[in-house]
């Protein structure tokens, strides 16, 4: 069985990948897992949980690289009325501990009918979309 020795950041420059692995945002957060890549089992056994970057990778013990791609997921696209409204909506999303991808003019969250009703009640335009989801990491995500 192959073993992943390191998680690589996006644009790592470690060479051309021999395979791609398409994972959801939840699947990209891992510590110990066996993955199937091109018919081969790959053991991931890191000391701490990591979140694999979109276009990042896994470095294998034999030097090969597996590229990680963020899978399209069913999401809500939240379009606020402006910067202040975006901040207010972001606060409500955070208050409910929802994963969120916060951008300059929109927020993406996992699709949920209760959240959709809440966001519309806050005056946001909310649309269903399917695209890669790269949520923000928590305040305690980075090592100190």
C-alpha cells in the first residue's frame, strides 16, 4: 500500500501529478484514511488533521504526487445588497456555525432549506448553485 507523506499546498511546484483525486469539502478534511487512487490504495496517516487545498496535493512515499480537486457541491449562493449587508449575513451564518465561503460580493454555504429561508428573511437574494466549495477555515485551524 502506498503512503502519503505530506499534504501539499496549492501551486506546490512538486511536479506533474500522476493522478487526480476529486473530493468534497468534507472529504478534503482528513487525518487518517485509506483512499483509492487509480486502483491503488493510498494510506493517509498524518499526526494531525489537515484540510487539503483545491489544486493542492498529496506527496507519496515514492515521490509521486496526487493532485486534489474540489468537487462541485450543491450550495446556496447568497447575494447581499452591499458590503454592510454581506457583513450582517456573514455574522448570522457564523452565529449558526455554518461552513461558508465568503467572497467580496457573495457568500456560499451548503444547500439547506432552513438556511435558505433565514437568508431570504434577512433580505438576501439566494440562489441554488453547484460548484466547488472552499469554505473558510476556523480561527484555530492554523498551527501556532
